[in-house]
C-alpha cells in the first residue's frame, strides 16, 4: 500500500515542484517506486522540471474523466529504471474539472502499483489545494525564509489541522542562506521551526544552479557536486526510512542570556 | 540579529491565530482578573492572555501571564 504525501505551501513560487521532482527522483534512485502527480491544473510544470514533457500523452483530468487509462497517463522515467513515474496536470482544464470521487479511484489504483504517491499541490488555499490534500496521509509544507511565505505556511497548517492528516505534518525550509542568518533582515531556520511549531524534515540551501537544472529538464539530484543534492537526499532518506531523525525543535540557544530570553517570551 | 524581525513575525502570527474577538478577549481578561485576584494580589493592568496552537497543530492552548505583586504577597504572609 502506497504512502500518499502532499507537498503544499500556501504561497506560490517557494519551490514545491522543484522539491517534488527532486525528492521523487531521489526516492526512485533508492529503488522505491514513486509516482508524482501534478495537481496544478491549468499551470502544468512538473513534467518540464523532470524533463518528461515530450512523452506526456494524457493527464490527471483526462484520467478522472475516464478519457484515458492509467497506462496512457503514467509517464515512466527511464533514467530511474522506471522507478519514477509522472502523471501530468492538464494545461487546458480548470481545477474544478477534477472530480474528487474519481480522483480517489485513481489514487486507489495507484496505491497498489507504487510505494509512494507524491502530490504536488497548487499554490493558494482554494479548490486545487483542498483536492490535493483530501486523500493525503502525510503533508509537507514548504516554506522560504521570508515573512510572507511563513505567514502563508501558518495559514496552511491551520487548514491541515482540520484535516485527517493531523500528526503527519512536516516542514521543509527551502532556499536557505546560512551565511545571511546573522543579518537583521533574515529569519533563521530555528526561528521558523519555533514559530510554526512543526517538525522539520530538512533545510535546503539556496543555489542558483537549481534554476539552470530546472530549465534543462534534468533534476539536480543527478549532480552529486551540488550541496542541495545532499540536502534532498537526506530528506528522501528520512521519508523512506523512519529511523533518520527529524528535527522536532530548534537547536538550543548558545548563550545563557538567549536561553533566558527564550524562556521569558 | 534577526530578533526584531522574529518578534514582528511572532506578533503577526499571534494575531492571525486569534480565535477570540477583541471584545471576547477583553471580557475573558476581566473575568480572569476578577477570579484570580480573590487568591493573589495581581497587577490587573499587566494581565496578558494569548491563544496559541500546540505542536502538530492539533489543539489550542490558553497562556495567561499574570504578574503577582510580590510586596503585597509577602505582606499577606
């Protein structure tokens, strides 16, 4: 039975699709079968980031409408020896065109075929988001170290609270620049974890080469020299192996004064 | 250091997470102060309450900061 994981954020442009493409690929390179589903109906992008856009013949909307079969909608990635598969979003339909009951049927079929089902949720907290999280058993909220992203993530966490996912909610801090963490305008990873009060799966460093890789259609996890590759691999290992530790709380402050300040606040 | 920014964000999130209207919060503060002052010499002006989410977002918790007037407490004892 597959594990259904949704990647969400609230705010757009935080790097959800990039993370889904790379974490999905990384899990597949561990020889675990994984299907990634692009639920951003009307704004299809995940296929391009993975580099499978030329082989997409069908999409999730056609599948839920019964206009195509699973075999037609699933695009397997040969670079991962077919351990990674993609179901693309439709570029011409709307989010309302996904029937929730039919979507559940599709997920039920996929559950018997794969170890992991990763859903790439659209930005926002409307229909597309609600459908994406509806059947997920685990949610990963992606956040950038900027106040608008953190505020939106907090709103998403409140919505997930009312959902059946409950305790399986995790955070990934993306595009983090450690060298800026002492600057007054920069919010640190431990502070983000403390403010949102959710266990953190990992912190991904900012790297401008990620953009180049996204544009080339080759997930950056194939580039072993990138620091971000290691960050992604660690997260993928945590997702497939529960023994790896998840950072429950921010590390303790260094000075006694800071500890006292934290206790007082 | 980023503490000012963190404090600002904390205030924003606390405001977003509020589950009581300002009027209900004022009422609650007044009633809490009335009950607690029967047991402790408290500084009513400094009574601060906030409602936050617990870890994993599964519940809310009420946190009340209530300074007790130490001088009066010692006098009573």
